[in-house]
């Protein structure tokens, strides 16, 4: 091969390299993996256990505060005393500013009005709060949620709770789930012992 042929060959190779390099840079690269979901914070509940004996003991005082006649008190279930018992959920380590929802998981063998099992629902919302700048939150269970989800109270046509028709959740250990409303967030869970009726 002549000297000229080598120069031509080298020129062709260089031209191919020059053309190929930009094309290889333009080749589709796989997208970067999505960032991992933020870790959930902690959750705690006070009281950690609700005893039937405690409800029974405070019921007369709560009934008096509700202006229920003393003679009528025995007609009602002591679980209604739950309305006079503060229930507070607290948490730490959440994303600052995140809206945290606290849910009570309802076991499959427990009936809950309004819970759509067919749509995949397995819990009811008990409380919610916004995490502060340090990632802490406090959420109190309001009376309406106690009536609807813990006492499973009937309602009158005038949309007033009918305290003669309460069906408290069965005694047992329930799961409480807290999760941030931010997309992709994980949930934190704890157990909560409820004894709204005498244990069997």
C-alpha cells in the first residue's frame, strides 16, 4: 500500500470517529432511578389503651356534663364516656409542613358503616394535623370521629347522634396508621388496645 493510501485510510477512520462520537452521545440513556420515598416519622397515642373499667368509672361524671338525667344514665352504654376522654396522637420525624392523616385500620370481621371494602378501603380517618417546622405533629380525635368510628353511633333524621343506638367497636388490638399526604410517602403504624365493651 502506498503512502497516499495510508493517508486516505487514516482520514476515513478519523472521519468515522468524528461522526460516531456525537451519535453515541445522543443515544438514549436509561432514566435515573426515582428517589426513594421519604421515611415515615413516628407515631404514638395517648392513652395507649382504653379500658372498659375506666370508661365505666368516669361515665356518671361525663353523663352529668352532658346533662343526661341521673335516672337515665344506666340506660346508656358506658362507652359513651369516650366523648369525655381526650385522645391524642403525636409524631416526630415527619417532613416539615406535611399533612399527616391518622387512620384506624378496621379488621375484615368488623363492620364499619361507610367503609367501602370493594373499593379497597380498609381504614377510617380518626385525626389529621400538619407537621411543624421540626417535623412534629399533634392530632386530637374530635367528637364526631369518636361517634362515627369508635362508638358507631346511630343518627336521627335531624342529623343528631342517637346515644341510645351505639355499637362500640369490639374489644381487641387495632392497628393505627399514620401517613403523609405527600405522594409516595410510607406509613408509620402502631397498635392500639381498645376495650370499649367488656372483653369476652
